[in-house]
């Protein structure tokens, strides 16, 4: 902790907020303050914007190989410091160390992937139909970007945006979530060490997100917004982006269905459920939110899932052997408690969990609810906690209709041994991603993103860099 930067990172320098403001960072396992970091205001945002705008032209001209190698070096530094970064992440966010190490490796992988993509930015060209005119197509960086990230994956949500932005030749301002600024500040220090020129990345930590970001979006100099967070905030930012016609990528909320057919291998389905529900204590946009089990297997599936969930060890993420850390804060936990209470009032049976433990921190136990009423609030709310509500269904058309009956469309999970059914149901689900007999879809080499109100655009994969590039078409008549 002692070496972790706590100031703003602007133009390659570590600086205090102009008005000297700071904000506390809490440890969710104890509720105690870990440290204070700079709390930026609009003036600091303006300085970060100046730095990004000033650095843009030269950065765009930097050789793709040079950009690639900076990312590659940063990837290697991150891997050298997995333990250090994992401890930092666990202390500010709560996830168990093993999961934090997994996220650090996952986060680093975006830098490796985009270091490889930086040198594969293609253009194009050709003879136009009239046979006389030629066209030359080149790809240009979209320009200075504003990147806004949530607290649930403090490092990976940053690298998933910073990686392609650097690869494409964009400069940027990163605004991390106020609960987890330390991972982003540590990342900025690593990129500086890896040779990133001053001003290319600026990090602005703040408790005043609206005041800091709105002028940037409306001001006309920021050309791109890449946001990961809730659909509710996404809508506000889309509206703010309209004035200056800012290009947007939006990774928003989810309400993932998890469907277990009567021909599913239940061992595989329960393994998948543990991953899809319990990764990050359920605080993931990809978390399975609604479990639909065929009525002939629902009891057995529920029994096995409850057994596995009940065996998980809850405690501070830094303690050996802990599987489930605290939720991000007590507000997040209160929401989970209310959703469970509502489901129970409507007749759900608690197979395991469901009781908030005494003591400090924001812990909540792994919980399985059976016989959940479809009208329960957790059916149309992101639970963001370790709660698996199970409903039953009897036929394929019915479950597809119910799975799609939501404004969100990020990911769905399908468990069946039937190939045709697997393909048919996957194609009918209104989602951007499907986990087929698996509870994990995230991979830096795959396009991550949703449809409907889960977002716009994709991150990762071959298309991840496209979000940060524009086409320039050159018309060339040949006489
Ligand atoms: P959130 O409340 O929407 O906040 C996300 C980020 O936006 C934070 O940095 C937040 O800062 C900032 N923000 C909020 N209001 C803002 C405003 N008016 N102007 C500028 N920035 C603003 O979401 P969260 O609770 O941190 O994260 C959980 C949500 O993220 C869930 O809905 C989850 O599904 C979604 N998520 C989606 C993906 C995906 O890839 N689709 C991945 C991870 C998470 P403040 O907290 O200071 O307001």
C-alpha cells in the first residue's frame, strides 16, 4: 500500500486535486478506511483534457510497433506483480485473493491481445465501379477518449478500454469508480514505467462523477466515450454525449438467464452455475440472475447447487481458504437483503443462506432460493450478490419467451446435451453472448458485449479496437 499512488495522474505527473480535496477508500471486509486519494473536480478534469488533447496528434503518429511494445511491456510488468496487484485489489474491492489474481492475469491479457492488434490495423482500397476513381482507406484513431469504469473488476475493466485505445493511437482520461481507484492508479504507474508518453493516459479519481464528466462530454474536445456500468447511468451519459456527437461504447447491466434442460448433464450444469453465479461474489454483469430449471430436474439441480453453495467459506478476501469475500459496501448488501426478503415474502423457499451475518464488513452468504414467484423483484433487478433464484419451466418455447422477457440482453447460459436444441435455443436468445454448457464467457480474444439495453459495441476480440478507430477515405481519380 505504501508505494501505491494516491494522486491524480495528469500529463505524466502525479498531482493533487486543484482544491486539495481527497476522498476515503474503504476496505469492504472491515468497513475501515484504507487510505485517501485525490478527489478531482471540474478544474482537474479540464487539465486532464488539455493533456489528452495536446498529446493526441503526436501519439496518433507514433508507429504502431512502438504502441504495441509499450502494451507488451506493461503486460509483462503486470504479470511480474500479480501478487502485489491482487492484494491491492482485494483490499479495496473485497474479492478473495485467488479471484483477484485471476483478474490481474485476465486484465494483463487485454494488453497482450491489443499489443498484437496494434500492428494489424488494416486499411483497404480499390477501384471504384466507374473504373476511373480509386479509393484509399486508412484507419485513424477516433481522438481523445473518456473511459469510465465500475468497481467490480477494478483492473480488467480498465485494461479492456485502455488496451485498445493505446493500440489505436488514442489519448484518454480514465475515471475509475470511487470505491476502487487504487488499482487504476497502480496501472497508470505501470504504463508510465512501460514507456507510455506523458498525456496519453490521464487518471482522474473523483467522488463528483457528474460534475467532472459532463463538461468533458459536452465540450466537443472528447471524441469518444467508453463506459462500463449500469444501464441507468449509461442512459444519462448517452444523452450527455448527444450534444457534441461523441461516439459511444456502452457496456451496461445484465439480467442473465441460466437454463437447465431436462437432458442437461447436471454435474456440468452445477459447475456452470457455480461459475456463472459466484464469480466475483455475484457482482458481475455476466452473473446468472434467473435460473430456469426444467420441472423434471429442478429439485435435483437445486439440491446440488445448495450443497455446493453452502460449502463455500465466507470471510475477508485476504484470508487463506476464503471463497466468498464481502460485497462492495453495505448499500449493495442492503439491496441484496431486500430482494431476498421480497422473494421469500412471495413464497420462495430458502435452500441455503439468506441470513446476514453479524459483525463488521458487508458479507452476505451464498443463497439458493427455490420455487421463486416470477413476479419477484429479483427477476427484473440485477441482484449483484451471491443469490441464485430458481424457477421451473416445462417447454422450450416457454423458457425462451421468459428468458427474453427483459430489457437486458448481455449473456445467457444454456445447459443441454442436445446439439440441435443447444443451437436452436442459443440463436433464439436475445443476448450478445451465450455460454453453452459453461458458466464463463469472458475472454480477451472474444467480443464481449450485449444487445437491447445491455449496451452498444463490443470490447475485446478483433472488433475491440474498431471502437477506437475511424475510417478515412481518400478519393483518387486516375486520368
Ligand atoms: P454505475 O453506478 O453505473 O457506475 C459506473 C461508473 O460510472 C462509476 O465510475 C461511477 O462513478 C460512474 N458514474 C455514475 N454516474 C455518473 C455520471 N453522471 N457521470 C459520469 N460517471 C458516472 O455502476 P456500478 O455500480 O459501479 O457497477 C455496476 C454496474 O456495472 C452493473 O450494472 C453491471 O452490470 C455493470 N457492468 C457491466 C459490465 C459490462 O461489460 N457490460 C461489466 C461490469 C459491470 P460514481 O460511483 O462516482 O457515480
